[in-house]
C-alpha cells in the first residue's frame, strides 16, 4: 500500500517537511534557552544528577530520525486508509468550535493512550529493550523530545489510528493536535521551568504537565507517566510525591555551572 506511486512522494515530502520543521524548532529552542539563556535563565534550570554532553545530543538526533521515520509510517497508514475511504476523518470546512471540541477530546484520548503505553513500557523487559533508549537522557533538553526506540515511536503514534478509523474528526483538528503534541514534548524536555509557581494554585491549570514533572520522571526513572496532564498519575497513584515541592523550589538547588550547554 505504501509503495503506491501517488502516496510515496507525498510521504517523502511529509518526512522531509517534518524532519526539517522539527529540527528547526528544536534547534531554535535549544539555541534560545540553553545557549543564549545560559546565564539569563539560570534560575529556571531544573537540577539533574548528570549533565548533558555532546555525545548525548548526537545520540538523541539519531534516535529522533528513527522516530520521524516511524511517524511517517503511521501517518502513511492513516493517509492510505483515508485515501481508500476507510477512515471516518473528513476534510469539509467546519466550525472552529467543533474543531476545538475535537482537539479537547483528542488530547484526553492521546493523554490516556500515552499514560497506558508509558506505564507498560516501564515493565522490566520492555524498559530494558525499548524504553531505555529514551531514559538514557537524564538531563533532558529539546533534542530529547523525540529520542525514542523505533518500536516505542510506533506504539506511541498508534493512538491516532483508532481515532481516525472510527471518529468523524476534522483533519484540521488532527493538524492542531500534532502541533500541540510537538510543543508539549519540547516543553516537557526543556530542562528549564518557566511556568510560575502560582500555577499550582489555579484549579484546572495545576493538573497540566510541566517541565519539572517530566524531568523528575527522567531523574527517577519511574512515576509521572502522563503526557499532557497529571490526571492519570493522580488517579492511579503514580505521581512522584516530591513533584509539587520540586516545582516550587526550582532554581533554589541549581548548582554553579548547572546551565552549561555543550
Ligand atoms: Zn519513561
Ligand atoms: Zn521524556
């Protein structure tokens, strides 16, 4: 199906666009936060027991390329199914409110899918053979965002398949979800906490994921499995108990030289 002559150029174009777009965003954020902001954002730097080096970033770039190929396979499957009229997705113009509602629903489903897969990936065998690739990065940075084993990249991207097959989701909502997914992943792996401490006092916002939340997951290699929110971790008792304390204390424990970037 993927060898279809009309689909292959589309997939290659999509891969090139995704790869260029992704690395442009990640490199720009890295340059801004880690290099230009090295001293300026010192107080926001999240403490880590091991510091990032050039070898880590090179390894992350290689794994990211594999992740993007896996993403192309998933996108190609959905596009091929859509072209064959086998999805419930539609391209017709629709109300922005409806798109927004689909985006909200998509975020909840994506968050639940990720939580379930991520917790499963922490089972000993799967962790050793698959998820360890992502966890080799302790001091996370924007290049860590898509640094996955290819099997994990496929698994995490599969959330879209049942949604595309059975839900009459506008394609526009799918596009918005992709952008939010990228932004959230980069934010989670920023290695710096820019969200204000008072976030934890705001009823709905306090349940969103933060850079501290996910950095702690990399430091402890357990707990805080959520993608967009803390909801599932709270519900299933997997949130790390120190999260709120560390979120409030960012900067306090930053050691001298902690903002060094390779
Ligand atoms: Zn993990
Ligand atoms: Zn991560």
